[in-house]
C-alpha cells in the first residue's frame, strides 16, 4: 500500500516546482536579453533565492536563529536575497569594503560567520562580525618582526622587485583580486594596522572591555568603531545591572566610584555628584589645587579614585597628605 501524501507536503512540493520553473524562465530571459557580464550567474542565484524565500519563508524562530548562527555555511547569494547587497548601506564599513576594487569577491559570510539574533543589552554581548577576520588585513606585517631578514627600508620598495615570476605570491583567498597594483600591497601587509586585540574574541569581552577602553582611550576604540560599529549607546544608554537595586546602589556606589571614578563619567557628568555631595563651592575647580596642598588628599579619596585626577593631570600631582 502506498503512503498517502499530506496536503502540507503537496503544497510545499507545488511551491518548489513553481520556484524551479520561475528560475528557469529567469535564466532563459536573461540569456537572450542581456550581455553575460551584465547578468552573472550569481545574480541569477540571488533571484532564485529571493523567489525561494518569498514562497517558502523561514518562519520558525529556532530555525531562523540556527540559520544565522551558522551563517558561514551559507552562500553570499542567500544573504543578499533577504538583506540586499549592502553596497549602498548607510554603514561606512560596508561601503569601504564592498566597493573596494581589491575585494571583488568579498561575501557576507566572510565577515559575518556567526550572527546572533538575540537583542544586545548591557548584560549580553551580540556578535555580528567575526573580528578575527579583520586581522588578516589589519595586523602588523610579520616580515618586520624581530628575526625577519627584511628591514624597514625593504618595506618601502616595490614588492614585485622580489616577488615576481616563480617567487610571486598568489592570493588563494576568493575575496581578493588576482590583479593588485604593487602600490596596494602595503595596504593589507602592515599598512592599515588597527588596534585590534585578541581580547575582542574572548567570551568575557563584555565584562572586561570597559577597563581596556579606559586604558587605551576612546580615540583608539573609534579607529574601528566609528566606521559603523559605534554601538556603545545601545548598551550604555540603559541602566546598568549594578544600578537596578536603587537602595543598595545608593549605599554601595561610593566603593565603585573609589575603584575608578572614570567609569562613572561614562554616563554621568561630574556635576551630577553635587546633587547630593554639596561640600564643593562653585569655584572649586579653580581652587582645589590650593585646598589639596594645604589639607592633603585623604578627603579626596573618599569619593574619587586616584585615576580621576588623570582627566586633567597627565602626571599625578605630587601632594603630601596632612598629618
């Protein structure tokens, strides 16, 4: 006895057959109406994937999350079918890389290998970009490391002086152009070094990035993050977990402030403290050096961390605490 097909199976099969017919029709029309270079095979695949997802959208949330989590297994055309090619994206990061003549084969899964659909909060870090991929082009050139036969002077000459013919290096990465002008070599080989660190790839980066940011300064962070990764406000505009129990926070916040007052001014203005702490007169900023010299600094550390002074004093002032 044969197995009876369910109505759901028949509908799915009909949609699949319709999508296949539309794809074949699209290919035939494209072949006879346009030049090959104007309608590459990848564009046909994009059209097919677009029709496929229109007819059979991924509606199950778990299936959709799994699809994005394993984005590295997808073809770039599958991403474009839903998200567009991003060449006209508002994010400078997309514009810079997707329109570069040096990266004609760059596809979405190259940068976005695993995407979390969970909402980013001040307690949960959402990774959208594989930052480890960035270091392939934006790290120090190993040829200049200690022990290398190269010298800094060698780095400034035409690379094809040595790397030509049988000794020429050939790029195996699919996203790189096979024809690159010698003047462009430095761009990826040490010429566009960015302050990436391995800490970015650690699972506890969310908890620890604040201290690193304080140490290197925000200008260092924004060398990358101002190009479309400037998402600080998405977390720092929310009330942090430490503040949720307001009574406990009012009681304990002085200890956190003493640890490093700079973390407070991530969100708060120094003037905010005066709403409760009113022992500084209006001209305190101008007069506080004299007060510190005459009275000592012990009273300062009751509220401020010693690093707080570094906002203005590049070198900590030398003070003698009063007896």
